């Protein structure tokens, strides 16, 4: 007999096996997940969730696909959070801190409360990467934010209305396009592909059974 725990989904009580994740517990309880569910492996950020354990004042955030249920867990999912997403042409924007002032000026209103870092489902130092963005250190911002899954929980807690994941995305784009060392042979390979040099090889590969493709992929030569 499985051990059961009581959880509350959107205020309604359910008894579910204790070894389930929040996501699988929702399905066990009969929810069909159409939104708020993607990769099921902690990468896509679609399953942001907030919860509180009965008797505990702290409101916690997590990814539903990565977090086990607990007894007396009050759960609400956050399938989408409305971040501010500015449009820009990466070919034309300035690569100095002026770009942040222009597109995401709210980052300069950060009051240093650290609520973003405390709520990050990936345990990133969000406030720190925003500080890097403020001073135009895009390389460090990109590195510090690299594991962001854009779940938006940090922004939901921010009193300054900062859309941290979008700020970090801009920094990573600037870093990738203008600051990180280029990869010459990758450019050459893209040109060769566009030129059709690998057309026959690609078509032959596409005809192979999936198992053979997996084997080829797993035993491929990996560049140093
Ligand atoms: S479903 Fe993709 S991170 Fe949870």
C-alpha cells in the first residue's frame, strides 16, 4: 500500500501517493495538463508553481515537474507570467549599458531586496546578474544567467517590475553575437551546408532507422 499525503490543488483537497512530483500528482488527481507542462525534465520552465506548507508562512516557488509533493502542500501553478519583452534588432542595438537603459530601464530601480534570487527555481543569483546588466557587463550577466529556464517566478516577486529573464536573454544575445569568441569553422560548415555539400549525406541519414541514427549520434566524434 502506497503512503499517501494530502495536497491542495487550487484550494481543493486530494490524497495522492507521496512519491509523486507535483506534476504527476496533478495528473493522478485527474487534471489534464494542457498548459504549464512541457519537457517534464526541468528545462523548459513551463511548470512554474508556488506553494505553501500549512502552518508555514513562507511562500515557496518550484518547478512542478522537479518537486515532490509534501503533506499539507497548498499548490497553485503559474503556467504563464506576463514578462515585459521588448522588440529589438540585434544587428542594430548598441552593445553598451545604454541598451539596457533604453530597453529595460526598470533594472535601475532595483531596491536590492533579493526576492528574485530567493524565489529562483534554478537557484540562480538573479540579483547579481541584474547588477551585471546594469553596468553593461553582458558577459558576466550571460554566464550567471545561463541556466535560466524563463519560468518568470523572479519577476512575479519583484517590487520594481523587472523582467529578469528577458534582461538576461538580451545580455546572452549580445554576448553570443558580439563578445564571445567566434567559431570560424562553424561558419565554414554553415556555408558548406548552405552550398548543398552535405545534401546527399543528410538525405541518406534521414532514411536510416531511428535506432541506427541514435547509435551514430551516440558514437559520433566529439570535437575537443
Ligand atoms: S515541464 Fe519543463 S521545466 Fe517542468
